[in-house]
C-alpha cells in the first residue's frame, strides 16, 4: 500500500482528556524516533493514530506533512501542513516546510510567500534565507537572491556554503570583482578547499590579475597535484603574462589529464597561435571542435590560424561561425 493509504481524515472530536494528551505525546515521541531511523511508514501509522484521537495536535500534523514531503506525496503533505497552520498560523516550522514543499513542486511564488512569512517571525532563520534565495534563482531574479544571501550572512558571517552560493551568483551576473572578493573570503575560511582556489584563480584571470591567479593555481596544486582543470587555469594565467613556455607546459599537462576536455585543446591551440605555430594551432583546435563543435575559442583559433596561413576564405568561415556562437 502506498503512503497515501496511511492517513485518513480525522473525525471531529471534543477537547482531549489528560489521558488522551499523554497518549498523544508518547506516540509523538515514538513517531519522531522512527523518523530519525528512517522508518517513515511506521512513523506515519503512529501519527495517524494521534491526529485521529487528538486532531488539535499541531506537531503531529507537521510531522505528517514532513513525512509526506520526504516521500514526494505532495498533496497529502500540503493538506497536513495546512491543517497545522489552521491550528497555529504562525508556526515557523510549518511555514518553512510548506515553502520547501512548494519549492519542490516548482511553485516558486507560493514558496516565497511561505518563506517570507516564516522569516518575518524569525529573521535569523538561515535555512529560510537559503531556500528563499533558491526560489529567486529559479526565477532568475539574481539580485534578489543576493539580498537573501546578505541577510543570511548577517546571522552567520563565516558560512562557506552561503558565501559559495553568493559567489556563484555573482559569477552568473558576470560581476567578477565581487565574486573574486567572496572567493578570497572562502579561501581564508577553508584553505584546504580545492574548488575555492580554482574559483579564485578563474576570477583573477577575468580581472587580468594573472600573478594572483598563478598563486591560486599553485595553492590548488598543493591540494591536488594532478588536476586537469587547475592545470588549464594555470596555463591561461601564464599565457596572460606572456609566459608562453610555462603556458605550454601547463596546457600539455591539462590535455594529458583530460584528453576529452575541449577547452584544454582549444587553449593549447591558442598558445600555438600566440607563438606563431599556426599548423599546430589548427591541429589542436580541430581536436577541440571534434569534442565541442560550437566552442567559440576553438573556432576563433581556426579562423585566425587559417587566415595567417593564407587560407582567407576558410579563416573567414570559422570566424563568422564564432560570431554566430556569441549571438546565440
């Protein structure tokens, strides 16, 4: 029998007696223990008993709502939480769970309304701000998501997880300086986090701060020596400084570690293009385009390398395709 068969609508009852209240409390404790053990079915069975004999037990309705949400029985979860909120309209946990349920269902506007109600009662609810920001991200309302992260950070200023979400949102907006500054904070908080050093290098490259990017890559390589993405970032940073030999060594490591990564081959082609080896640039770019035919950088390398070899019509064709990729 599915979860939907575990609960029946309670009958109207008079005010519960002390014995009923004691029995409900004992069953609620037992049900919560079963939930913590992952025994959702038996827990729901006990919660069903509670709401039958004592329909005013708010916490039982909330536990039922969360159980149903966890097994994706959204309608039953919504009904249970709505019952809890009819009894206690300002219950923060019920409001938050209702927001999470609607978030899972893709109803972002309704989810936001519940999160806002919960946060109005408890502004320091970190999880609420995180979920609220997620609803804004679903709407591509990135600026509003950032405001949510700022509110969460007021309560927990050194949360690497929230900082990471904020930095990634800045990256989506192309706000490289702000993303860079946040990644600096993350590196200070978690110096052993590989991804933080890689992200810091990426934003430093975007800001033309190649020396800082190289330092970040070197820190990342101390954490994980053979990492293709780090090697590629290092190659791009060294290329930015005009260190073609160092860039070539780093990109060679990248293509060996990730032979199926188009961007590594494309970058190798770009390095060959910069040192005037147009034939090798074409070979590398071709390998990149075999993996990702739409990769703009590889198309541009093909265009300029062919034009430099005198194949002007072929070069123009690739450059035109690169322009089309920009417009998509």
